[in-house]
């Protein structure tokens, strides 16, 4: 066992620590050895917290020796996105300007994972300020490499966490998602990820001062875990969920809802909006649909999801309107060429007037209502994460055609973030040397249904990682 500790699932690692089969210090040491071997090739971890991790692991071992109960994630290392604060460590956002922005306290999800016994082992790379594009390339730390193919992007913006998990640097990663930022890198790197319902996990995104962001940022950004298997996602979900007085959005909804009568209906949409889908992605959706049928789900092909193109338009208008006042300053922080992705979006989508913005907010509610009615008829939706295989690094920032292509390919992620419902990305196999996958979307606060269906897919199609980069 000790020769392969880093290969074990988070669940198995925690069980082994609690059962005194291994020490937490040994577990951290195994991962640090793996990081030393692999991270120079993939550049996923940006700030390694080796000494802190050893100290936390030693405390865990002392608690176990004293007979104290240990948490569900006892000794398990996890990575944290560069935009999420870890106490005493700079929250750089990958930007030179914030190299010394030391966090005074853990972000709420980091604190929850710590309270469950998990150990932060490092910050991970992101696109600069999360705004420079989908590819994980930052001004401070450079490019993160897809371990399956260095000529393809690992995705983003939680690309560093996806690569770290896929290559065995940690069994869990903590990212966040406002339109695909945990699900897309999960597909591109062959791991699983959960984007929870809006309000499921508490968070506090006031990193730069006392003021909260605007309504779009409040409603769209959700923290979410990445893991190599669905069981580990479920464990992280149970730890991260709940309320906190620092986040009035978080609601006290049970982790597991009432069982649904009869076989659960699953709507399948292969080409959301009818804008085209790559054959390998079409095949991945079909493969996952067959797996769910085999598991006893009532799987039904449907024509399309509600109001997709309208939702994409309204999402763009609201987010760009909220962001426009800060753009003159923000663009100066993005480094050379880092402003291209947002600049092209703002050229296409000018800010709305006050009257227009009020109407857009009403339309947003109407779109959410349409999706609630849709998911009342179909408790689950199976579809693509990204309608192409992993693309080349920086495609979305190269020119308008590249940006439009990437924006279209992530469209189901965008709309499901917009309506605030949960989604689980799960691998389906390997095609032409690259991982493929799908997402399973559910009713608001029914992450349990999404995770159960994703588990059924994984049980039939297998786990793809850990993977050795370039081999």
C-alpha cells in the first residue's frame, strides 16, 4: 500500500488514516514525492505548501494517537485554485499585481474541508484573474499542460486543479464554476467534477475588500470539487454543503432528497441549440445514455433544452454590464495579451442601460422558471460538457472565430450555471488518445440525483485517472 498511497481515492486514503493503516504524514509524503516528479512537467501547482501540509498531517496523527475522532477527510491532501484564499498564503489570481496579497483567513470551502480533516497542499494555476480565457495560462505562472496531450488545453478556469487531480498530485481539487470552470477541465483531463446548485455551498467572494460583487457574480459563481471518482465527489459534497452566517445565499436544504417514484426519467440532448457537435462528443453522450439505460433509468431523447440561445444572450448582457465599469482598470492587470478574451466579448456585447438591465433581470427569472418546469418533467438531463474534444491552448483568445467557437462549445455549461442548477461531469472513456465525458444536470438542490446517475455511468465505463503525463 505505501508505494501507491497517492493513487488511492480520497475515501480510501481517509479510511486508511482513521484506521491507522497509514499515517497522515506518510500520506502527505507520498503526494509530495509525486508532485516533485510530475509537477515540473505539467505546471499545475503554483504555490506548494509542503511544510504546512506536514505540520497539519502531524497534528492529525497526534489526534489519532490520543484517541480523538477524525473527520471524513482525515489526512487527505487537496489543492486550491489561485483565486480562493488559503490563510497565510498569497491569493495571487495569477497576476503580478497580487503576488503579495496574503489571505487573512481561509475561504469558507477551504475551512470546511480543513474541518473535515483535509490538508491544503498547494495553490493551483488559473487564467490570469480568471478572465484571460478558458486556457489555464497566468501572467505569474505560465501555462498548465494537459497531461494527455501537451498540444491541447487542460481547460479552465480550474485547469490547475483538474491536472493536479488527474496526475495524482492530490485526490481532490477545489475550484469554482460560473459557466463551466470545473466541468470543462474535468472533461479535458478525464476526471469528475461537481457544480452545485446556487446556494448549496456557502462562500464569501470578498477577496479584495469589504464590498460584495454585483448580482451576476453573486448568483453565478459556485465553488465545486474535482476528483478522480464520483464517490470522492460525494464525500466532498457532503462536507462542503450547509449554511453559514457569512453567506445569506446558502440555504438549509437536506443533502439527499426524497426518492422519486419509478425509474428516474433522464432527458438526453446531444446538440443543445442545434449548433453542432463533434462525433466523439456525440458518441460519448450515446455511451453514457446506454449506461444509464442499463442501470434502469428511463432515458428519453428530447429535441432541445429550454430557451438556450436566449439564455446565452441574456447571460452575456448581464455579465458584461456588471463588469464594464471595472474594465478600464482590470484590463491593465491582465498582462500582455491577457485582455483579448474579455475585450472581444465586450465589443460583441455592449453594456445595457438601466432600463434594459431591469428587463434582463426579469428575463433571467423567466428562463429559470422555464428550466424548473422542464426539470419537473425530467429530473435529470444528460448532455455534453463541451461539444468538441479538448482544443488547442488559447484558441478562445486568438481571434473572434476562436472565441465564438469556444463560447458555442461550452453552451450547456453556461446556461446551466445561469439557471443555478447542479451538474456533474463524469468521464466516459478515451477517444483518439483524449478523454471524453458528459455532464448530468438535475433539479435545483438534487445533487444527490446527479451524483447517483454519474456513479451509474462510472460503474459501467470506469475511471480514467491517475495518468502519467506524456506517457
